[in-house]
């Protein structure tokens, strides 16, 4: 009888992971799903051996389930190289490589947690933790007074999600389903495009105010306007979340859900690989690990720029966001190939919207609290790039359909953006003023280059 009760509870837990429509008319099975790990098939055994087995299985699932996880070893190597060497180019590359699998695992852990929170909250969690890498890097850079790195890395995250991630999703899905046009929820795409245009307006006005020299109080009005606009954008994003979670949930359900509902009974259901509390614990561990590597990454940006002969703007706008968006990149392509384009669109444009309407204003407010003059003046070059990218994406998604040609166009636009920032350099008047630590970094990088030349 005890075994029967345990299985009944397990079955009730499993059925809560699917929609009510799936539950109706389904015969109740007393056997757990064969795809479940032993996290879900074990009885109430809380012995030390059982707990140890669960921990080992969880570690195996997290670290040994993907070939990409071999790059996790780059993180400890970056720490060792920093301790025993002054090769800041290598420290930067190793830290960057070590963050890639951590960002992917962070997105995976968020997806596991989404099984227990529902699709709407799960989508928001995915977007939030998907952008955690960029926000962590931005906080470290802001603490060191590197405002331009913060601005350019957040801008690069928006551009990467809109052009690279969405472009790859459209292109991959279009190749797989070349015989038809994939369809997604046009209402959701238009809503996010409107929010992105609002963010562009918030960034454009301080830049124009500075460029035209029409500030009422030179050097103060621009910062004051940025802080006021940031507060307004945060309120707008909060209202958007409330709208999304309450009044119009139906708008954000995939439009092909009803069509796929009949086929879902023939397919094996997706199920979480780890428990809810394991997901929360791993989210905490991975976030802390990313924060540690982000410190090494930020500390070596200037040195890496000199050692690798790459502009800081290219590193901030192109390289850092590609690493931070690794999880979104893989997830968006995977869902597009499965013809779940609504999810791909939510991952790509949803992440861009969150960075534009929450990440950037949040950094301005945090800089305000820290006494840093962080503002929304991203300079005309960066703001114009963002404005044109938003316009291109808005036109691409207005019909509610996608194909490989649209994806190719977005990818080519991203190549143009990347080439532009490779030849772009900030004027000396707006460049980040090197701190004492930055000067030491530059000196060590110069000494390393000098040693290399002597050896040659």
C-alpha cells in the first residue's frame, strides 16, 4: 500500500507538468515515465547513500551531458594563468571560453526550473537568467568606472540577440522546413518591437542633446535626463510584465499549439532531468561561477585589446555578447528546428527587450547609487546602429512568417555591424579613464609584448 501511495503521488506530480487538455481523457498509469531519472522514481528514502547518489547523478547530468562542457576547464586555467603569469591576452581568452559552457548550463538549469513554474513564468526566467552573464559583466565594469564597456556590451547583447540569434533561428528553421513558411505569433513580435523602439527613443534623445550642445546645464542635463528616462523605462517594463502575466496570457501562447496538440500524444513528452530544488541550487552555483570569471574578464579587457590588437569596442560589442548569448543562441536554433518558432522569437527578441528596457536602465540607476555618471548617451554611432537594427527586425517580423532568406538577411546585417565596430574607436574625450588597476594591467601587457619581441 505504501508503494501504491508513492506512485500515485508521483503520477500526480507528473501530470502537473502538462496542460489540462493533455490530462483529460488520458488513462492514469501507475508506472512512472521511463524517461525520468531516479530523482523521480525513488521512494521517500533520505538516507546518506541515496542523497549522495542523487548529488553524483546531478553533477553527471550538469557537467557530462554536453561535449561543450569540456570548455569549463578553461575557467580554472584562467585563474592559474592570472596567478603565475602576466599574459592578459590568454587570461581574457580562457575566461571568455570558460564562460561559454557556463552560460549554456545556466540556460539549461533555467529550462529545468521552467517545468515547475509554467510556460509564462518559465519564459521570463529564461530571459532573465539568459541575460545574467551580461548583467554580471556590466556590474563589474561599472564598479571599475568602465562606463563605455558597460554601454557597448549591453548594446552588443541587444544586437546579437536581434540579428545573430534570431537570424540563425530563422535560417536554420527555414532550411529544415524549406517547403513551407514557418509561422509565429505576430502580436508578440509587434509588442516587443514597440518596446525596442521605445528603448531606442530613450537612448537617442540624450545622444542628440549632447551632439547638438543644447543642454540647459552642460554635463548635468544629459545625466539627469538619462536617469529620469531610465526610471520611466523601468516602469514601462514592469507594466509590460504585469500585462504579460495577467491580462493577456493568451497572446503569448504559441499559435500552433492547438494544431500540434493532436500530434503530441504520439510523441514522447519532455520531462525535467533534475528536481526543482536541484535547479535552484545549480542556478546559484553557476551564477557565482560566472561572476568569478567575469571579474577576470573585465580586468583584462584593456590588456587583451593591446595584446590581441583588437579594438575595445569590438571586444565589448561583438565578443562579450556572443559568449553571454551562447545559451540563447543554441536554444533558439533548437526550437526553430523543432518548428517552435514562437519560443525562438521569445528567446531572441524577448532577451533584447529585457536588456533594452531593464538591463540598460538598471545599470544607469545602479551607477546613480554608486556615484558613477552612467547615462543613456551611447553616442551617435552606437545609437544609429541600434536604431537601424530595430527597424530591420521590425520589418522582418511584421508579417508573422519566417524563412531562410529572412534569416540570411539578418545574419548579413550582423556581419556589417561587426565589421563596423572592428574599425570603430571612441574619441579620447569619451574613452574610459584608466584606473590604477587598469594602468597596471596595461603596463603588464606592454611588458609581456616587450618580452615576446626580445625572444623573437
